[in-house]
């Protein structure tokens, strides 16, 4: 078992692609860290650098208290699970799982025993004599996990291990991986572009964009207190509404005003404009918005509704300028668009609001987040996550 | 080559295209088989009936003794053994070294490797005649003329540009993650070649082995240039003695030629089996 730490790691490929820039990241001993980010942001490169398959251009990698930056992959005591599993088509499941043990020059009998033990743990004993191409996607995934587990490595590196599976199986295997992590007690580095997967599986989540680390926090904190506009816009489906609002004085306090909604700002805001971030579930129809500190409502015209069963997503325009995330190569992650902004509210489906109707929408202003309109960084104190539950157990 | 090209090529889509390709295949097969049929028929005729006109495809009198006589008129088995002595080490050397070089080109990352590979590719375009004189001078300098060394040793030095190219392209179809997994698991570069790459590459390796065998077994020019002692002659050289000494014994010549051809036919048959087996094994199509 070992902690993994990256210090000031950068990777520039020979063709000039900067895959990672100045990454410092610590994965605690026995922790499951999920690395999350859009495709091409450098997640796989991080994993490959930890594995030793890529050598960083700059910086240092340590496993436990040993610096391994120059150590060969095979000497790092790690296991990898790839998205495509990379099982050997010419070998049976048994031989695939035994393959890493052969490198250790283990005795045949010891290999046999260990492979069967792990196969039993994963419930794949019946598949041992089959070839990979005779397996379903889920079975291949389990074999790949088994192949990683047999060596009892100190850390597991997983690169989108569930991305080739259908949604239902993904949910099931997600919880299996969590259980496995608990039972093995090993350090896991889990790379995914799927935010649900990252949030549900990770002890902590590291969010990346274009080779740079944006935030590392526990999943709830990442969701509740995004460190910047990129994280705010990336996490959550539908994402947080991001509105550029003027800063005004009201009764001696600074507020950001969006129509009738007034969001009280944290102390010390200097700017004349600020980005307000409010999640769809914190906007709603008064009377259906339970127990929130709601502001005064404002009348809007609903353009469109999407029914999700428990909630109904209402799309409506508001006369402020939107903040839009950019997906291109620019260094800035956002750009201010033209008014109006189409805001999304997740209203209780029981309110039964039809497209075209005019409704009053209230905002739970205490749940709004604020971001600097120039840098995109979060403004104001980030509350520590309360360890005491808000609702007391009966 | 013709046969494999037909099997591997894309399927023609239209009905006319299919008919046309059928006609071409039949024409090709006839063109290949006709001389063979003539050889077979001639090898079974009495010498006096060989050039009867019109051609008698089925001899009026069968003379099976041609075969037993053919192998005693010249030291046939001696030449066959010599051919084996040259061919087997060449095939082994070619397969081993071209596999190793192709693996390096497919998987190693080193500065200068890419230009080097293009140099190898360029060597494919080079006609063999161009290198004939310089290599002869080189082997003469080494004192190898008159021995098998000039025929065998070069095969152990890379195994030929085309073979390297063919194997490299095949190795590239094996996902790199398979190597990387093995590396992380502690397997060495050589262990990965032996346990991961080669077991999945039998189709390509057997093609290289079979083509090399046939090439070297039938090689006339190489032995002609480098072999001086008749005792060392290989079959393609030895078969000429039916012409020189006995005023061309066509029936015996054809009987011996067919016998000499037999190993090539067997090799092709085996290679074809290995080829299809390999495809099934890896599940790649
Ligand atoms: N071997 C390579 N050579 C050049 N560029 C590469 C190489 N591997 C990855 N990249 C580039 O580096 C960036 C990060 O890639 P990657 O780590 O695979 O992203 P992710 O896994 O987050 O999708 C991408 O722009 C990708 O194109
Ligand atoms: Mg990736």
C-alpha cells in the first residue's frame, strides 16, 4: 500500500502537444482518487506517467516515500486496467490472469492457486478456460480487474475501465469497484470523463482541463463549491446557470442583481460585475421550493419544458448576459455572451407548468456561488463541509 | 502470391465486376497450371514422344521409370540435401532476425528510428542486380566464394527489407496497450516479443517463412555465382546436368523438376493452414 504524489509534473510530447502542465497532486494511501475532465484534457497521460509508460518532461513522481520518476514501469508495483482491457486474444482467461505472475517467476502451483482465488473473488471461475473473444463486455472487464488483482499491487490505475459497457452494467460495476477498493484497501487512481462515475466512485475528485488541475476535493465539495467557472459549468446535468450580474449596494450590503433576484455577496467584492452561479435545482416555483431561503420571485415566460419524472426542466430567458464555457484551445475557459440568458430551473414536476406559460420563479439565494468575471475563480469563503447531517436521524 | 491476393482482396461489389473477376481468376489459374500439366505429362512419357505434335496431354504410354532413373542419372539426393543445407538456415535466420528488427521498428521509440525505417523501405525498391557486384567483391574479400556462407549469412543480418516491412505492419495491428500492460506487470522487452507479439503473429511469420523457403529453394543465380565445386551444387544448378551431359533428357528433366518442386507445394499447403489458423486464433479479420 502506498500513497502516490506528483509534484510539478509537466508533459510536452515531441510534437509540441502540452498534455499536462504543472500538475501537483497527492493520492493518499488507500484512497480512491477519481480524475475527471473532458476528453483530451490529459487524464490518461497522468495515469501513464504514474505507471512509468510516459516520462514527464518536468517534475517528480513518488510512490510511497520512493521517487520513481526514472523507475521502469515493471518495478513500480502497480497494476493497470485499460478501457479496452488489452487482454491477450491468444491466451485463455486463466493464462491472461496468470500472465503477470509469470513475470514474477512464481511456481506453477502458487500461480494456479492465486488465479483461482481471485477468480472466485470476482465470480469468474466458470470462465477460466475461455478465450477473451468468447466473453461479454462485462466479463472481459472482470477478467481485466482480476488480472490486475492477482499481483496484489500497492496501487491500481484505471483508465476509463467502464466506458465500453452499457449504462446498466456500468452502474453495477461502479459499485463493485467501490466494494473491491474497500476490501483490498489499496490506492486507486481512477480516470474517467463521466462525472457521475467520478462523483459516485471517488473518495476525492480531481477535475482537469487542458492539462491543468482545476480542483481536488471530495465529491460533494466539488459539486457544492466549484473552484472556478470551468468546474461549475462542467459538473452537474444540467449544469449550473452562469449569469453576469451587476454589483449593487442595498441596505449597506453588496448584492448581485438578476432581475428581481438579489444575491447577497460575500464581504470584500471590489468589482462592478460578478458571475452568479445558481444550480437548476435551486430555482423553482414558490410553494414547491421547500424550506429554502428564497428571494422574491420574478415572472418569466417558459420557452420549453423537459420532463424528467420527479422534476421538470423549465427553460426561460432572463435579461442578463450569459457566461459560456469554451471548448476550444483558448487559455480562458469562458466567454461572456449576449443577453438574454436562457436559464434552466428544475421545478417540481407536480407544478405542471406548460411551455409558453408565464410563471413566477424564486431562487434559493443562499445556494448561489460567485465567480470573478475576469479570472473565473470562485469568490468568497468556501464553507467546510459540515460533518453533522442537516437532517437529524430519528 | 496470385492466390493469396485473390483471397485477401476486397470483394467486388457489382454482378459484372464479380463475373469479370471470375474470368480473370480462371484465366490466372489456367496460366499457372498449364505449364505444370505439361511438366507432369512430359515426365511420364518416353523421351521419343515428348515433342509429338499435336501435344499429347495424356501420354499414350506411361513411363513411371523416368522418376527412378532421373534421381540416379545425376546425384539428385546430394543436390537436394545441399539445397536443404542452404535453405533451412536461411529460413531460420530470416524469420528470427526480421522478426526482431520489425519488432524494434514497430515498438521502440528512439530518435532516428523513423528515417532508418524509410531507408529500409527504400531498399525494397532496390533491384537485386544492383547489389550483385559489390556483394560479390565483398564476399571474395572475405574468402567466402565457393562456400555456402554468401548464401546463408546475409539472411541472419535483418532478413530482408520486405520481410521487415511485412512483419512490422502486422505487429502494428496489435494494440500497444497489450505491450504496456505486460511492461507494467514486469515483463521484459524480449519477454513481450516472445509471449505477446509472436504468438499473435503466426500468420505473418509463416508467410515470411514460406516465401523465403520457396525463394531460396528455387534460387538459381546465387548458387551459380558463389558455388564453384559441383559437390556443393543445389538442386536448381544440379538440374541443368540433364541438359549438358545427356543432350537434354526432357522426360527425366521434368520428372526431377517436379520432385524438386514438391517441398514448395507442401510448404505452401502448410503455410496456408497456419495462415487461416492464425486468423481464427487472434479473432482479427
Ligand atoms: N503520444 C502522444 N503524442 C502526442 N500527443 C499526445 C500523445 N498522447 C496524447 N497526446 C495528446 O495529449 C493530450 C492529452 O491526451 P490524454 O491524456 O490521452 O487525454 P484524455 O485521456 O484526458 O482524453 C491530447 O491532446 C492528446 O492528443
Ligand atoms: Mg484517455
